[in-house]
C-alpha cells in the first residue's frame, strides 16, 4: 500500500505523528537558548615567551624568529603574526575556522618542545593560551557612590563581585576604577639622611614591627595556655609611634621622618560614569556559556544585591550584550509572524477557501517546529542565521502542499470520493513534488558542507532549510491528503459574500491567464525577437551595473554601542589625562543628546587585573564605552554619531591617536575596515610609506578614520649608573637600582589587616620629593661604608627613546594602516581607493603593501561561495535532468538562472546596496527557487505534447493552465521575503540584503522566464521534431 | 449465467465490489491498475506522465436475473461522475465447472 493511502486510511496515526513533531518542537523552542550568531570554536592560539632584558630587536631575532620558524608548519595554520617588544615576544596563530583547537594546541605544544632547547638561555619557556570571543566581557556595570567612595572597592568586592561570580556561567568579575585603599608612609629624604636612615631600612623595621607570632604553649597548674606575641597594627596611626632608629641616645620615631596616610593608591585606573567617579565592573562568562542566560541570571541577582548595598551606592548597567541579542531575535520573531500572515493571505486570496488555506498553512508551523528539534538536539541556538532560515523557509514550505491540494481538488471536481481523490491526486504529483524538493536540497545541503567562516555562518541555515523542506514534503504527501480527504467536499457551496469578494479576484486572475496565454502565443511565433530582447536585457544589465557593483563583507549593524580608545602622548600625567577626559565628556554630552550612558576610564591597570592588562592601558590612555540605546529610541544611526564623535576628537590637538569603534566589544557587524599591511624590514622605509598612505587615506572620503599599528619611538628616563663609581662606593647596579626604585615607586613593606582584608603598607619618598629630574638625582643611597651618597654621584639620568613594538606577519616585518570605511561607502569602494592610493604612492622596492583585513575575509568567503554556486548549478541540473529523463529540458529551464542574476543586480543598483555575504546566500537560495517555475511550466508543456498537442499549442495551453500556481508559489516566496527585505527593527540591517536579493532576483527572473522559457523551449523542441522527421 | 466485465477508474476502488455485493453477487476477479482508453471520448487511463490515472477491472460471473440490477446500478454510478469513466460489458457463459 502506498504511503499516501496509508496516511489517508489512518488519519489518527498520521495526525498524531505530526502532533508529536509539534510537541517536540514546542519543547525544543522552550529549551533552546538565544544568541547573536551560531557558536563557533576559537581559532586563535597565542604563544608568549619572555626574555628579560632584551630589547625589541633582540627579541625579534633571538626569540620571535626561532618560534615563528618552528610554528610555521603547524597544520591548518592560516596566519602567523607576532609582536616583539621589550622583554616579551607574543605570537598569534590564527587557524582556519572549524579547526579542532585542542588538536591545534597539541600540535603547537609539540613544535614548541622541539625548539625549547634552541631558545636563548634566560628566556622563559613559551606559554600557550587560547583566546576566543568568549573571553570578551559580556556585561559592564558601573557603581557610583558618594559617602562610600573610599570603601567602595571592598564593598563591591564583598557584596557584588563575589555573589555574581558564584552564578553558574559567570567566569570572572573584575572591579576597576574604585579607589584601592593603601597605607602610605611618605618619607622626607632630608630627615632620613640626617638620621642616617633609608627607605628600605624603614620598610624593614615596619615589617618587623607588624607581626603576630605564635609562641608555643605553657602548662600552668592543670591548664595549658597557648602563647602569642600580638603586635600587628590595629590602627594605621600606630605606625607613627614605631621607633626607626636612635640618635644621641634618643629614639627616632617614624613621625620624625615621615608622614603616614590612610588613602588610596597613587596610580590606579579611575573610572567615571556620566561624569561621576564610579567603579567599573566587567563580567566575563565561562567558555561555552550562553550570554543571554548568564546575563538574565546576573540581572536577577543584581536586584537582590542592590538591596544589600549601602543606600548611596548605585549600580547601573553600561553595556548589556544580551539586550541587542534579545531585540534582534525579537525583530526576527516579528518578521516570522508577519511572513506567516502574508503567506497565509496570499494562499487565501488564490484559493478562496479557509479550509484549503488552513490545510496548507498548517505545514508551516509543523515544519518550523520540527527544525527546532534539530537545533535543540545539536545544542545550537536561536540566532540570526537560524531564525533567518526559518523566515526564508516559510514562503517555500507551502509550495508542496499547494501542488498536492490543487491536484486533489481537480480530482474531487471530477466526482471522485474525497478519500480516493486525496490518494490519487497525491500519487500523481508525488514524484514531481519530491523532485522539486530535491532541487532545493541540492541548494541547501551543500551549504552544510562548506568550511571556513562561511561554513560557520551558513551551516545551520543549510540544515534548517533542508530539514524544513523534507518535513514539509512529508507533510504534503501524508498529512495534506489526509486532511483533504476529511475536510474537502466535492462541491463546496460558497455564499454571496464569498462570490462578491472572490468573483473579481477570480475574473482578474482569469484575465491575466488569458493575456499571458496570448503573449506566449505571440512569443512562441516570434522566438528570435524574444530571445534577442532577453539577451539584450541580460547584456545591458550586466554591462551597465556589474562594473559598478559594490561589495561588502557583512552589513553595518547598529547596536547602539561605541567604544573609544584615546591615546595622549606617551607619559602624559594622570591629572592631565583626567582633565582631557572630562573635557571630552563635557563636549560629547553637549553635542550628542542621544547619550544614554557614558563611561570612561584611564590610568595604569593593576597588575592583578588580567582583562584590563590585556587591553591597552596606561596613564595616557582613555577608554570610553558609550551606550546610545536601541535604534528605535533615536533618529541618528550609531555610525552617524561615531562620525560626529570623531569630529569632536579631532579638535583636541593633544590626542595622538583616537580609535572610535562601532559595536562595542568584539561583536560582529560594526563598520568594515580596510587594512593595508606594509611589509618591509626597514623601520624608516615602512614608516614613511605607512604615514604617506595614512595621510592620503585620511583625505579620501571613503575612510572615516585611519590609524597606524606601530607606535612611535616613546621617550623614557633611564638611571644610568657608572660601574666604576658604584664599585668605589662598594655598591653594584642591583643595590643602587633597588634604592632608586624604593624611593620612587616605594617598597611594599607589609600588610595592614582589618576585618579580614589586607591593605598594602607602602614606604616611599613623599610626593613632593619626586617631581623632577633633580629629585631623582638627589635620591640618597647608603654606601658600603654607611655614608650617604646621592644618585648623581653614581651616574646620571638620561632621556632615551624606546623603539616601538616590532610586528610581523607570516615571518616578515610589517606595519598596518587600518582605515575604517565611512558611512555610505562600501568595502569595495574603500578597497578601490586604497588600491589607487597605493598605486599613486612612490614605494621603495623593499616595501610591499598588501590589502588585507575584512577584504581578505570577504574574498575568501566569496571564492568559497562562488565554488559552491557552480557546484549547486551542476547538482540542480542533474536532478532536473533525471526527473525529465532528458538533457534538453533542464537546459531550457536553466535560462532562468542568469535572469535571477539580472534581478539581483537591478535590485542592488536600485536600493544602492552592496553585495555582501548575506546577499551571496540570497543568490544561492535563488538558484533553487527560480528553476521551480521553469520546472512547472516545462513539465506541463511536455505533458500537453504527450497528449498530442503541437509544440506551440502545448506551450500556450501550459502557460494558461500553469500561470496561477506559478504566480501563487512565486508570490508566497517573494512576499514571504518582503518582511525581511524591508523590516526596520533592531538588527534588521543584517538580513536586509538577503531578503532584497531574493525578492528582486525571483521577481525579475519570473517575469522574464515566463516568456523566455516557452520561446527557448519551442526552439529546441521544433528542432528535435524536425530531426525526428528527417530520420523517419 | 453471464460474464460481466467492468472497467472503471481506480477512484471507485472498493465501491464496485460493494455495489456487486449489494446486488447479491459475491464472486469476482479483479485486476488492479490496468490501463485503457475509451472508444468514444473521455480521458485515457494510461498511468503515464500524460495520463496519470489508471483503471481497475473486474470480471464477475452473474446469475442471469441479477445482471439487469447490476448494470442499472453501474449506469447510475457512471452518470453521477461522468469524468471518471466506467464501462460494463456482458456476454454469455457457455460452460463452467
């Protein structure tokens, strides 16, 4: 018994099977997390090794080169870049996407083991660490306080960071910018000298005085007592009474030579939110945790935490990476619902019956929910790609059901019993329904097999659409006939209202069908005219539009976030930086009313704060995080505001480098950038070329910001001791150096304990004695004979320049010029102008500029996708050829493919969109859809001929009879894509081009092919007819 | 005793057997999915791409007095839905065992 009859005869089982699918789907929907993009493994491994004392060039030759040579041969390595700076060599190995990173790590470790013995003595063993997008903070909080400010760090540490870190999924919680308590002992060098003391002796004495010692036990009578010496300071003021020496038989107290302060660290990162000093809390998630889920839990916990905090401490959210994700997914949900309604309406208008419409659209939720089971089973998320896939599929899943239902209705009209009509109606079209699904699978299954970035992005799309197509075909062949047999009646009577509404629609469609048949009648007799006009259209569009075609990688998103990194000249004092930062804030606040939250921080990061240390930091670096709120709440785009901010920053002459990045931390979808990598060994030559390129690119309107990767030579002071003088004083570089550093940066003598927390006690010169070069030269060190000597007697302070970090890529020195593509320009335009600038620049023969960055990735992905397109075209042709058992018919149908390209080109030109990765996916999808119309048309033409009609008569009859189903399936697909193409919600930029390419490509190709294909078919068919006649 | 040969669209399926039963006719021989074409008009039932429908055929040996009833019922069924196609032919049985 056929599957159709089984389904019709067992309606309960059939219904229950699909209900089970839906229940699993709903369960999966509830359990599937949401995310921005499909998850992918990190593809970057870093190798760090240090060689203390070596300068950048030494590191490069002795360490970096050795490591690079060893690691260059690691499997699947895509790019090897390195940075050599003083003491440290840092190699970054970027692997092909999809590489098993654990295996890669093992390979790297093996290679490192081999070279370990060749590394210079004194270099540390290289350390491997993996870095992925998961390491980026997912949330930034800001805590403001008034009265509690001095104790804020402790409060946040105890009451905020610790409970938050306990939440499952939360990785680390860092508090930056809150004042850190420190007890400082500020010595007066003159007094120290007169009492014959030094900073280090004072530090030793304090350490010795600040002790608790367990001293064993004593038995007294029948009791045993423990013994302790308890002399730790219980109050910082006790320090003042410490005896640090004796002079003329009188004790010298600490208060005689120093002051003691209980305050905050001198140099630390300061963070301000909306102009008020506040701590910044960064939250990282654990690798593999879901951002949205983690943040949801954090927010829940924050409500509780806020209750326990002192009333003046106010915690606000600066950046919440889940917000954009949730909004984007919600936009997609809306899009899916709208698409569903649109498709339902189209089906209803064409069929004029609620029952039929109901039967057909029922396959949408079934297929969609079934695909969610896949997402859940494979541990994937609901993200932009998977949700777009659902939306794309809606318009296509109904096609099969429409074909089946239409044929069942024909059988019913003939007077068959509903059950029999359902079985026979389905079995007649079964093969062609399966064939058309196969052509779609030819398009979508190869998507699941591609590698690289495209693979990560579009694997899910491929699977989801494939699953949806398979499920919907199954439903069309079982559930639809079953429902038809139950719900459809042979002669459904319609009311007057129905007639009033559908009468005109019917007449209109009839009119179009007749008109179309007449056009085909004309076209098939004027084949040459039709074919040459079509060819003309094709050549004209390709010739006119294709050369000016703009391309991009990913569209520019708008998530309302800006991150800015500003570098003032190296060595700018923190006070100056603070002043500049405040002025920038005031200017920005005045100029940009959209500001929701503006957080900035600056200063040297604490050594124990890993995340802050990985970022560029220092007293001269200001980092700003701006939250502009969701797109719907403002008129201007993030890009526009970014440009304005760049303009504001340009007005500050003291800013050496300002980098305004759209899209917060590490998220995709900001502005594209063009990187020109200038390779060459000589610093001077590459610097000159890079600067020239930077200057030229800045003048070009396609770039809004151009930065160089290499820092300049930075000034520093060195204490240069004279070894002979040191020896005369019985000192050496280490002892003298220690005294120098003790005076300037202080000695951590011991800890002051209070309430279970430890605070540093730092002894150093009072601030007023370390402000100038003279002060440094006047630092006193006691020589081996106990006599005080000044630094200037031992050597002198010299100003030198530190060479910049040496960057290398693929074992060659380079410097990168990064240009951010301006608003309204496409990546391809920026690349073209960069190329023009490079060509126009006089470049020495030892320097080679190469364009890389997003452009390189885009080219990689495009070439992957183009190979895929060719493969898909061949596969689709093969499926059709086997369905028609002919090489000619599918060849005729393939004529619709170039016109899909024409449609896409026109669409891109009309809307001024650039062709990006999403657009390419649109084109790939089109390959499957555009041939469907041709299949329907040619299949029926062949059928008419088999029934004995002539070639032209068959074409006209087929055209007349098939126009309606073709219009219906095309409209469901085009209108189903429309909400994607014109939606305006948050994140919609991402899929605009996808919807747009499909809409335009399918519309234009349908219009052209409806006329062209019958004409081309006639040409081939008459020729083969003639050949047959000749033979006979 | 007459032989009645009925060729009918497969959409009738069990209906014809039921019709025979209603007329008190138990025995029959059926061929499923046969192809054929009418002499005058109507769609051919060839089970191919052009004419996808197919026929069933029944040969049944009927007592003389039941033939008229069966034929009348068959005619009624045919007239109800002319597009499907149903034909019955009757001839004499010479001998049987």
